[in-house]
C-alpha cells in the first residue's frame, strides 16, 4: 500500500513539472524568435540601382558610405546607384545616374562626414558610446549623416536599413533623402561658371579642393580686399567734405573701420555665393569665419553710431553739464550712458547667440574638438568674467550716481571732471585739460571725493607759514575785507581765519572761504593766497626793529647771518 502511494506521488510530481515546463518553453522560443528579427523598415519594394562589377557593401552603415564614396570617386555611377532608394523618384536609368552623381557631389562638397558615428555593424549599435547615452546598446534602422539648410529649413541626409519582401536587409540612402537631392543640388551644386571650366580644372588637387578652387580662393580674397580699399577711400573723402560738421564727421569717423570690414566680408560672401562655391572642409571653415566678420561689422557700425552720437551730444554740452546748477542734466546723461551700456551688452550677447545658432559652430570642422571638450565655453566664460564685472560696475556707478558725467571729483590728489563713463574705465578731465583714464574698480572699491554730488559750493582754504611772533589780529582785518569784496565768495560770514598748527620754525595760519563751485573756488583760492601774502609782507616790512612782531619766517635770514659771521672769523 505504501509502495502504491509513493508511486502515485512521484507520477503527480512529474506531471506537474511537465505541465509547467510547456509555457516556459513556448515563451522562450517566442523571445528568441522576436529578438532574432532584424530591426528594419519593411517596404513593399526596394528600387535601387546597381549593375555589373563589384557590388557595394550594403550590410553596414560604414560599408555603405565607404563603398558609395569610392564608386563616386571612380565615377562609376551605375554601381554607386545601388546605394540609393529611388522609390519616391520617377525617372530613367540616366536620371538615376544624374541623381547619384549629384548626391556624391553634395557629400563631397557640402558635408563633412563624421566617420566616427558610422557603426560597422548591421544593427548599427554604437559600441563606442558611453553607457549614459540613452541609445547605448540600442539597434538603429536610421542614421542622419548631416543636415543641409535650404529654403529656411534643415533637410537631413539620412541612411536607412530597409527590407523588401523576400530580400535581405540592406542599408541605403533613404527614399526621402534621394527625393530631396535635385533641389539640394540646385542650391549647393556647381554654378554655371564652374560648369563652363575645362575638365582638368575641376579635377581634385589636394585635400578636397579642385584645381579651380585653389586658384579661386586667392582671387576672392583679392577682390574683397579691393572692395575694402575703395570703401576706405570713399569714406575718407566724405569725411574731408564734412570737416566742419561735427555730427556727420563724427559718425563717419566712428563707422570708418566697421564699414571697411563689412565691405570686405560682404564682397567675399557675395563672390563666393555667385561665382565660386567652395566645397568640403574649406567651406566649413570659411562659412563661420565669414559670418563672424559680417556680424562683427554690422554690430560695429550700429554701436559706433550710438557711441558717436552720445559723444557728440555730451561734448557739445560740456560747459553746461559742468554748471553747478545743472544737476538734472548730469543725472539724465549719466543714466542715458548706463542704458546705452546695457543695450550694448544685450546686443552683443544677442549677436553671439545668433552667431552660434546660425553657424552651428559646435559641429563645424575645427570647432568640434573645442566644443566637445568644453574648452570653448570655459574660454568664453573666463574672458567675459572681467568684462561683465566691469559692465556691472559702470551700471552701478551710473544708477547710484556716485560719479555723474560732469561731476567734479578728486582722484589721486587731482581735481578732475568726469567726462565719460565707459565699460571698463572712467575718462576724467583735469583742470589743466589733461585726460586721466581711471579704472572703474577705483570708483566702486575705494573712496573718492565728489565735490558736486549734492551742493557744488566748496570751502576753499589757504594755509600760510608765518613767523611765531606774527600778530594774527592784524591779518583778520584785511582777510575780512577780501571776503566781503570778492565776487566768488558765497557767504562772507562763513569765512574763518585761525591758527591751525605751530612748531619751532613757524606757525600755520588757515584762511577759509566758501565759493560757489570748484572752478570759481580755485580762482578765488589763488587770489586769497596772493592777497594775504602781500598783507603779511607789508606788515613784515613795517616791523623794522626787533623784537617787534615779524610775519615772515626768519630761518633763511638767520642762516645767512651765521654764514657771514663764519666768513668774517
């Protein structure tokens, strides 16, 4: 009985295991079948060319592009047409050869193929990418080789893995790309001038340049240089005609060099676009450079005009701005200067942004290494750090109004007027018409004197060293007469005469009086010194007998007397 029970238990266990294994096996077989299916575009038909000769390697993306370019270089258009899917393009074998030749010419002239992104695997799995890449380890059936701008949009050049019924999966240029080739070739293909050249000039010389391109590039530069030269002469002649018109002459002087640069870059671009369409890596290098020059020239012309107009406006009102009662105009021009700098900074940033977007600088030859390593960004940030700091400092000075255009300030012991607040410096005009260029950091990080911040009136003082026996009371009368009669003294009641220092040689007497502004104060200061020296000298001459009060120090006379006694002995 126990033996029967054991037999039944073993039978049920085996049956259960068998029943459980059936779905697992089926599932495993289904997974294997699914994973073994190629990742392709299923198409009703594949219409590619081909013919006698060595077939192209269409199993992998790299094999497709390499063998297509090799066949194109050998001008074997029938064999190269096997790489194109003509399903969306109606035509004969001759038209297929033309489209194949046009596609090869576009890839050769207008596209820099990044061979590193072309996998040498049928499933196009990128085994070189980082594990953080979302496409790492993922099979692909479409790869974009490049994008070409036409009619305001980007047209991709793509290769795709397709499979027709009963056929093997192959990599070909997608039917959408092939359909776009005639329009792209019309825009980026050779001009009529190029087609009219002898065949030997269209042969490849070196790199990707044909012989005609080697000859044409210096010619383009020469034509652009002549255009820049004649522009320079023309603007200089106009400047000489308007020598007496400060406004027109100032604007022409400001835009002179930017206009010359625009003439050079514009002529260079026009000749390239009209007659000579350079190709390949040379085009990739010249396009961003050409765009940089044009944007820089246009930006320079606009900013130079703004700068010149502001300079002309402030130069014509220099005397009015320095008027002590004209604080409102000083506030206005200082804020206008700050707004001008903010607009300038924003325009420059917008120009840089437009340049990066329009030129796709990070993907062009020569810049891709910098962009991929992040070096370009670091260089720009480091170079702009100091500039942005100075711009913010100038804006801070302008809106806080610690130093306004036309203010009188004392900088490093010099009396100056603020003439201009720039991006990185202040231009100061001294009382003797010299120009001092001071860094902005000195006016944001250090203390300085602003003599016209709130009240332009200034207390001027003259200090004289007089003999210790001087009778100061005899000086106060003439001083009082001076301050009451001088037209530049604002309030005679504020005038003070007092002894502020003394030592063994002399005592220091200070005469103080308030003037209406620094300019008048300086002149009054000089007249006050002359007047009090003359009074002291007159009083000193009247004191003939010692020890009567003396007013001028006697040190020099005592030394001369001692020297005379030594000689007599």
